[in-house]
C-alpha cells in the first residue's frame, strides 16, 4: 500500500563543519564532566546544549536565546545525525538556555572547565612551545540600569568617558592569541588589581613556570611583579609615568643626551643584513639602554628581593610624532601668550593687575604643556592724564595701568623637553640571555596579539554587545560562553594556517568576486562563509527514507582538510 510522500529540507551550510571543530575541541565531555544537573532534569546535557548553542551563534551571528528553539526545529535532522542525541525543541527553550548560563556563571565550575580545556588543547592541537603569555583587559558599554546590577557599573571606558559597562580580563598565549583564562568583572573596578588573579589562574592552567608574562602599565604594580618573580615566572611591562618615574626618566635621558650613557639601536629582524653588514640607520625602530637595580616587596608576609632590569626605550616613530605635536603646541602657546597683552586699541581688552596676568600665563602654559619652555617678562605701563576742575570736582591726575609681556623661547629647556619625548621605562626580571633589550622591544610590540580575541568578541560573528540578558549571572555565563567561541576561532585559524605553511600553499576561492585571490593566513570566519547553499533533503516514500545533500565544492573540501576534518561529516553522517 502506497503512503503519502513527504519531503523535508534543511539548510545545513557550515553546521557539520562547526560540529566537527567543536568536537575536536572536546567541549561536550569537558562541560558534562563539570556541570552536573539536578536529578530531575531531563533532555540534553549541558555539554550538548553548549555545543549546539555555539553552532547557532557562529552560524546565525546571534547570541539571543529566544531564537534558538525555532532554529533547532528547522535543523533537527542534521543535529540528530551529527550528535547521535535524541532531542526536541523543548531542549532549547529560554529557560533551558538561561539555566545553562547560570551554571556557567559559577566561578568554581568555570575554573575547572577552563583548566580542562587548556590541558586538552595543548595535547590535541600540537601548539608551539609555550614561552610568552599576555594579560590585558577590555570593557564594553551596556544600557542596563546600574542601580539594579552588581556587574554593570559606571566606570572609565577605553574611550576616556564614564559609561555603564562591564570588564573582561583575559590572558592569552603567543603566537596564537589563544585565550587561557577569562574573568568577567564589574565595570567600576580598577584594572590594576585584576591582573594578579588572572595571572595565577593562567599559571595553574598552563602548569608551567618560566613563562614571560607581558602586560601594559596596569600590570606593573609592584605586588604583581613581586608575585610573578616569587612564582618563578618572568614579566615585561612598561611603568606608568607616575611617582618617581618622571624624575628617574629625566635623569637617565639627560645622561644619554650628555654622552654619559650609550644607547643601542634596535631594528626589525628582517632589516638586519645577513652578512654582517651594518643595517641602514633609517630603518631603526627604537633606541634604548638599561640599568639594573634591586627591588623589594612583601608577598604573603615574606620579603621578596630580586634584581630588576629597567629598560629606557625611545620609539623612533613615536618620538618624531610627539616632537611635531610639541612644536605645534609651542607655536599655539606663544600666540596665546602674545594675545594676552595686545596693543591698546578699540576692542582690545587689557590686563590691569599682575596677579591676573600671572594666573592667565600659568593656565596657558598648563593647557599646552609648555611649562618652563618660555622666558616671560612683564612690564607695568602707566598712562597719566590731567583732568581739569569742573564744578564741584577739583583738578586731578588719572592713571591707566596695563601690563605688557615679552616672550622668548627657552631653547635649552625646549631642547631638553624634545629629548625626553618618546621615551618609556620598561621593567623585567628576565636576564639578558632570555630577553635582550631588542627582544623586549619586539615582544612588547606584539601586544596586539592579545587585542585580537577582544576584537572577535566585539566583531560581527559574536557581537558581545548589545547584551539583552537582564540578570548578572546570565550575563557572566553568556560572556564566558562567547569566549569559548573565540577559542574555537583561534584554534581553527592556527590549524589551517599551519597546514598551509607546511605546504607552502595558499587558499583560494574564499574571496567573493575574486575566486583566484589566495591567502596564506585565512581566518576561520572567512572559511565558514564559504559553506553556503548546502542543503540536506530527506524524502520519506513507501516506508523508505532517501537522503540527498548538495555536493561539496572543491574549495569546501579543501577547507575541511585544512581543519583536519573529513568530508564524511557531510557524506557519511548525513546521507548514509
């Protein structure tokens, strides 16, 4: 007896690919080993929920919870065949997903998940030898009411303005920029105290001492440096231009200016000739010298003493740019000072007392940053006028007082100020064999590596803001979930680029409108976009099920191989 024929289609695109990448990352068993639901919970485990939700986020570029249930219903055949799990649309309700975020927000559980992920990826992905880790923070603004939240608080943003925000602290490893430890904290917290907990969690996850930890000025707090030294690790960080540092820098640079201190010229490695020739001085990126001193701090009630290298570095481009701006400020300040005492005339306001003149001169010098760079002399001009007697008023002499200033530039002070521009003080406890002066400069210039994960969090694929969740624990869980996606993107980048480097080849066919254009460093996002218009069709007829899938293109099969995945993700799992 014939039965009614039904035809069912799913737009699968990169879903099997994302599943393969997440499976390689080992997320599902790791999360299920840590997050244990209560005994009455039914349906998919937390591990499977996280995996499938991440597939949705990366496919649809949307981390809202209310759209996942409908999407899963349209992808039920594909998800069932890939995961081997029986599931219903009720597994992806808002309540189920919110519950998952609540579990992810638990600090203790999250610490275990991060530790297991870190250990797993070190084994599976054959990462380069660990030598350098970086720690940095970012913030992002939200529209939540700060009075109703402990996470969303008003603080100083990266744009220099105060805004209601949250902060994300992250450590990464070179050269991938792979996140290791992630902390989500309230937006009103200062950055400085956040570095130490992040470092300590990173050290536990990486299970290795002797690593060089690189951070900005906020990582240079003495307690942080002392703890890193006490834990047998290394640090590299610039010092903030505060406290004793301005005087220290002034003294050291003045010694260099007078020829009492020799500076080393630093180049990019590719600009140094191979045959022992002197590099072109025009190619220099910086100059610098260093001085050693002993540092002391108390850690956990014990005094820690170590030798620290202070490196005085002047960036060539930075110094030149600052010198141009300083000359512009000098010109503007000189014009502003001259305009204080214009030649008397109609509409020319005059300054009548010396105290007012002094205040205005100081305000201009402070505004333009030129204190002490001008020689300023003031003269008191008095104009007398004889007034004849008139009626009851007797004859008298009337005096009109105005002040006139003369300005000359203090060339010696200006020369000294220009010489100080572009210098920064860096500190490290690494010896010269581990980190030379040139290595320190080049290592810190790679600080952009830690900005890349932040860029991905805020980019089109993940779009960490706007945040639509209203509870703090849900927000923390969601941000942590998105950092799992960042790890996936970074690891997939590394996998594909390593294969291309071994082949000395390029990937073509991933640029819209220019199929012949190739790249040796494709991003995972670009490769995912190549998996479009792939459809799974399921036909039920006469008690039989027939499956058909759009054949993969050569480019798509090439990408699967670069990721170390088999085309059976599409063929065997979905069509067999």
